C-alpha cells in the first residue's frame, strides 16, 4: 500500500457486499450496480433496479448497504439497509387511505417471507399527484407511490433482504409475488456495471 491509498474495506463489509447481487432474480427486474453515497457511513455499496412489463418501466428502486464497524445512533448493529421504491399507480389506488399501511406491509411481509431477519425498521410512504399547467396542460394527470425505508439486517448475508426488496418493487408495480415452486432467472445485467464503492 502506498501513501494516500485507502485501506482495504473490512472483511465483513466485503462479505455482505458480495451478497447484494443475487444469482437469480425475477425476469421482470433489471439490476445494476450504482454509486453509493459516501457520507452516510464509512463503507457503502448500492444497487439499483427497474421493473419492466414488456418495454414499460413500471417501478424503479435503490437499495443501499451502509456499514460502520462502530454502528450509529438508531442502528441495531454495524449494518443498515436503506431502500427506495417509486411506482406509477392508478389515481383510485393512491386515494385509498389504507395504501400507506398496505405498502409498508409489502416490505415487512416480504422480509419475513424470505427469512431476512431485521431490527429497527422505519420509513415513509408518499403518494404524489402530478398535474400539468401551461404548455403541459394537456398532459395526463399522473400518480405515483414512493416508499422510503431503512432497517438493520441481523446477518451479513443480505440475499434475503435483496429478494424482499425485489418483491416489494414488483408488488408496487402491480405484479404479484411468484409462487414458492416457480424458479427465477439469472438477472439481466448491463454490460459494464459500476463496481461497489467504499
């Protein structure tokens, strides 16, 4: 190591980061490595995803893994996962007062279904309505759901958490979960994904 080189990332971080890219993923989902925020924790990695039906993008999301060997206030351990999901929805659905609790249950039930142990979960569900004015007055009204959440995984293997996040995005896009006996496919990947950053 030469002067100015960053020390190697801790082994626990490297092991966890290796589990962020599952060997199999639902065929509707395209995953890619994305730059991770650098100021939230000493070490971080992130993936992004889009959910497609045919050529239509129905939902997008990010999953960020943060690692601080000393932990941080509000965490339960050295790891924290931060998730974001945005999906277009019909106006009637976004007007349902139960949408917030239902969307949150998509996350917690998906984590439970994949055996992804977690603690200290929290987040928000936002409904947005976009209307056009002026030269955009003829644009149709669009409505979308945004879910932002964070939780502390109880193990270094994050594959169950990634699978739960993928299921959450599909549910937000209106695609039901796969039955347990249906196999998934290898993930579609961009040709030159960006490496994990520390």
